[in-house]
C-alpha cells in the first residue's frame, strides 16, 4: 500500500487509527515494527515514528521501550470539543450506557445559582447518573439545568443511552457555544468507590463544567468524577 504524499505522518496516523478502530489491531496487540510499517506503507521510518507519537499522545497506543508499540485499552476521551459523553464513547468504538441515580427538581443551592446566574432557590433540574462504556463504570455525573429554560426535562423517556445534550438541542432548541472546564484532584470516598469500582482513597479527577449558549448564558453546570483508568482528558493549545 502507498500513502499519499500530503502530510505523510498524518496519513500514516490516520491509516493506523482506522486499522485499530476496525479491529484489525486489537487492544493489547503489538503493532508491526517501525521498519515493517515503513515497508508496508512505502514511507520513511521517521514518518512512522511521528505517526506513532501522535497516536500515543491521543491514547490509542502505548510505546514500551525494548518491546514495541501496543494498542491501548480503549479510554473515553474528554476535552477539546463540545461532544456529549455518548458521542465521546461512540467515537472510541464503545457502547455508551448509564444508570440514573437521582432526578428531581430542587431549589438551586447558592453555588449552583452563581454558576447558572440565577437566583438562589430557583428551581433547577438535578440529574445524577453513573455513566458506562461497554458496561463498565467510567464517570459519575451530577448535572444542574434551569427548570424555567428546560421544563419537563426530567419527565422525558430517559434510557441508558439518552444524551442530555441531544435532548437540550432537539427538544428545547438549545445551541451550545462553549464550555468552561475546571479540573480538581480528589480522593475517592466510599460511595464513589462502590459506583466506580475503585479503592477508597484512590486518586481521581473531578471536572466542573459550565455550558454556555449562543447568547453567552450558562444553561448547564455539571460535576463529573472520572475513572482514572478509563478516561483521558486531552486539551489542544494553540498560539
């Protein structure tokens, strides 16, 4: 096979990524060597090395010195786009799912009211879910949305695959412009330990996210705790 001479490393990276997604190379499998890939694709070894570095940075492969390059176990990738959890999971070739732990309309606590720029005690939709990927717990999500903007949101026919972002867009006409993310290191408590299948006291990352619409108004604030072995957070910084 020959790779087009546009950006060779990117083309090699795309070819390998498609091979992984299609199942040609399975999780934990060793990829062909740099020399073998270069010969197979008719490209230089430097282009293959750069392609592998790109895939490593994105979490698709792991480079083990002296052993080779191996396909990583799939992880949900968060960040760099306004994709929903379901979209992020599907992009990794996994099946999204979830368990609703709590859903009810509650008075907005002061901190939540501040994030959503509403009055304290104004009704908000509280949705707490355990999010799954291929049946395994990946994240514990707690979401708040203004009830006056999204009435009857919690009465919708929620399923294990329901996307909140999709509901907000399709039923209520919401248009997302951007989100502000803040990351915090935390230790897993007993409740999260049981839900995420992690030892009590183990380290994890908590993400606070506030979603803004096209009018720069906050329409959702959420607090998510992610399983450290089943997700990665990637940010692309540009100058």
